[in-house]
C-alpha cells in the first residue's frame, strides 16, 4: 500500500496544476448545503436501559445532504441498534462540514463533555484526501485524536466508520477520483493496521461500493441515487440509510458494545 501511494504521488506531481484548477472549479460550482438541523435526539424502546452514543467528524456526520439527523446516519444507526439490543438510544452529533481529522481533534473534541457515554462513532478522511494530507501525517493525526478522546473517555468503545467512496462521487473528475481514491486507500490501510493493536477501537473497513450495496441489500437503485441531487457530492437519504445499516451490522457482528451492555 505504501508503494502504491508513492507511485501515485510520483505520477501526480506533474499534474498538480491541473488538479488545483479542477478542484477550484468543483468548489466554485458545488452549492454549499446546510448541515442537518437537529444535533441531539433519542430513540425509545420502552426499555430500562439507555445507550448513549455520540458521532464526531465531518460533513457526513453533520448530516449534509438531508434535512434532519433522524433521516441521516446517526438517526438510522440508532433505530437499528435500538431494535436489535432492545434498548433506548440517546445520541448527539459533534461534526462540522469541511473538517479534517486534525480540526476534529483541535476544535470538536474539546467541546465534548457528555457523561456516561457508551459508544463514540468517528467519520473522517474525505477532507484530508481533498487537501492531499499524506497518509503518515493523517494516521498521526488519528492517533492524536484517539489520545485526546481517551483522556475524557478511557474505556468507551470507539468505532471509525467506512472511508467515503470518493471514486464514485459524480461531481469529481477522473483525475481527482484517482488521486483521492489512492489516498483514501492508504488512509484505510494505515487505520486498519493501527486499530488491530489498539484496545477497544474498531474500524469498519469494508470499502463502500454502491453497486455492492445495491446487490447485498437487494435495492432497485442506480449509483446516482446515493448522492444528493443538489450537489452530486454528499450522501443522499438512501445512502445514509444503507450506510448506517451496514455499520450497525458491523457493530453487532463484532460485538463492539457488548461489554457496555453487560456492565
């Protein structure tokens, strides 16, 4: 994976001026969509137990592409986990559109002060790739992010969700898909390697492919249905729904919160 990144970096260097022009054009032509309005909510299951979950990250975690978080990632995730574990879910979102892993660490984590959390969900990577952050710098920022969270929440499970499917984003050019796609692959490799030796930290590493989603979940859909009609960039309501289902299945299969439930 490091060799693949180095080769990609070498071949990319002469194309940086073109990459800059294409990236600037995309930013100019892409409408700025609002973040989802509700940053806190609950899913009731008439249970004596309530799981407390927060999400931390970038625009996808901020619900850009849908109006409310109840129809976004955290809302669907909560419904799925609540149903499977027969428990109430309290959730809250700490996310900001455009944030890199470093900005999440420096600007969002210090604002998190909720007590008795049971699960911390993190979604980052896309903005780092757009800024061409090197894999080495990125994983160092991830390590620092985890360390800061562990100061506040020493034992609670942390799960990193899948990297964004940048190769499938309709708004991107072939060049941007190639460069960002290789960076995302390198991030994923390093994160998976680090998580294996880190207690109570998980990574849902399965690469997102909407053709795969369509097949596995038997959907009558087109890949374009998974992106917002407004910017062709952020996830649509359908994408959030299937993404959250996939992550909830990972949490259940890997018993991410079992120790919390039995404590």
